[in-house]
C-alpha cells in the first residue's frame, strides 16, 4: 500500500522564532553595578607568552585572548571584562575584584544562547562573592551547577577562575 | 554461534531492556549519525527535520531519500521525549538479474516513532557522559524497537567531543501472512572539534552487523558485517542549527551466512554505498 503524505515540517521549521540575543549591560553599567560611585582607569595590556602559560597552569583553562581588558578602580581593586564560549556563542562577562583580591561581583553583559540564561540569576552569581579563585572555584565544588544551564554555568565559572589566575599572576601588587 | 563483539554489545543493554528503530536525534549534537548526551532542558522544545539520501546497491540503480520530522520536549533536565514521523522515497531500476530488488518508484509513510532519552551523567560535570535511549516505531506492516547507550566525553575545554553509541535494533516487517524479522547491532563512533564558535568539524564511523531473526542472544543468524565512515560539519547560531554528514561504505564487508550476494566486492548489499544526511533544528 502506498501512503501519500505532505511534507509539513519544512514549512513548520521555517516559522521564525524569537531571537535570544540579548545585550544586558554595557561595560559602564556593569562597572557602576559592581563598584557604585567609583572611577575607572583603563589599563589594557597584552599578556606575554609566559603569563599565558602561567595562567593556563594555574587555572586549568586556556587563555583565548592575549589582550587583557582591565580597569583600575579608584576605591581599590580591578574591573575585568572577558568572554567564554557558551553552547554556540561567546558570553561576555565582567568581574570585579576588590582591594583584597576577593571577588566583589560578576555581571553577564550579553547572552546569545537559546537556553542557559539562568546564569544571570543573582543568587547563582552571588556564590562567587568573597572567593579568591584557585582550583576549587569550579562547578560542583565551590560553585553550584545550574541544572539545565550546565554549559553556560560551567564555562562562566571556568572564565572567572581564569581571570582570578590572571589577576594573581599579572595584576596583583607584589 | 555469537561472536564476542556481538555478545558484548547485546550485554550492554541487558540491564535496561530493549528498544528502538532507525536513527533519530536527541538534542543538537555536532554529529549527523552519532548521538551525544546533550538533551533539552526542562520545558525546552525543538522541531527537527532530517533528510538522508542513500545511494548505491549492487546490480541496480538504487536511490532512497529518508525523511524524519521530529518534535522534542524536555520533560526534566534529565529526561527528553520525542515524537516523530518517518517517510521515504525509493527509486529502483535493476540492470542485472542478480539484483535483489524489483523495479520500483515509491513514496510512502513508513512509521511513527517515540523516543525517550534519560541522562545519567553529563560530560560537562563528569569525565564521561552517559544516557539511555529507547525508541519504538510502528507503521503499516512494520514494527521496530531500538536501544542505545549514549556515551560521550569532552576535552580541551569542551572543544573536542568524542562520542560512542552501541545500538541494538529489532525489526519486524510484514511479508505475506507472516513477519520477516531482523536484528541489527551497531557501534557508532564520532569525534568533533569546535573550529569556531558554533562551528564543528568531525568524523564518524559506523560498524554494523545484520542478523536474520530478532535476538542478539541465540535465535538470530548473522548475515553480514559492514562498515562506513565520513566527515561531518555542524553549525549553530542562536535557536537554530544544521548538520551535514556523509558516510561512505568501506570495502570491508563480510558475509557471515554463506550467501554469496550478501556482500559484493567487499560492500554489503543491504547498506548504501553512499549516504548524505542533512539535519536542521529550531529550538522553540
């Protein structure tokens, strides 16, 4: 018996769906959120090969960009911007480090993935506050996984650990 | 007598029963044929369309296009269910008396399938990801059940993905007043590397054993082994993704039941010489 049918699906999947590309914060807005009232002095620099190797060694995460985007904060500390890969695309984020070298806050600047946007949840991001980096700053250890947003939460955590290693190796006063 | 490989694949499924049919797809993976443990999060929905063009059988001009339209839903962050329709177009023109198929041009609906994937471990939080897959299918004069283990692991900050699927598949096809029964044991291997954000390139390999009968344990007779391999390319952006994979049969096929035409010049008769698969998915 031959059953004729209609190819419905091609039409169905061409229906446009809402885009999830979201710019949540500009760099200036993130600076104000993490360090209210402070002034910022741009201090971008290029990492040396030795620094890149040391950061990889300390954090276990590959350095993707030699250019370090860092700002000195008038109240002490640093404001850093970096990005990590999500499922498909990069997730730009900002990290504030206080004068004692502890995490003051993180902010997600943009998110372009269809799923996993829960990493913007304030309670999840609050887990980072006061931490000093190190090998235990990982999903499943000091940081809880977000079920259903595992990739994004893992990669952002890895990115924060990388930036904390960068701070310790390149920026911290010796 | 069953081979050790055959028994090993079958044994992998002994603990969770049997299942499923022709290939289907979990959630987005960088592979065209191999499944990974990636599934939709709770409440996530996706429509997926795939088309596979199969070509080449001995002694005949044989072209087949198999289509599948799938709707997937994330029930929990560990359980994904799917429902899909399968259909295909086949055109056969024998040019030799030894051809196994008669002249035919046919467009038909073949079956409706259900699919359940339960993830036990994620490769993002464990060294190895592991999920159980089961897929029953039913159609006019056709029944199928397939089970898979989905195993994957990530390296180089999740840039390199390797995956493996041991598969057992039981198939019943109406023949006159009775049913023709078949078993397939497969082992799929894949490796894909993230070349750029959203872009993966990889390779896939398939080893397949066909058996007459519906048991991997003793009542089915091995008919032939076949092997295929080829490249795959995957691109994703936001809510949509597409994967293109090519498989070429390797001239390593072996006849196991003594029938001369099971393999011809090192190629299995039942397997296409070349397959091209395009998958396209949109997350809703």
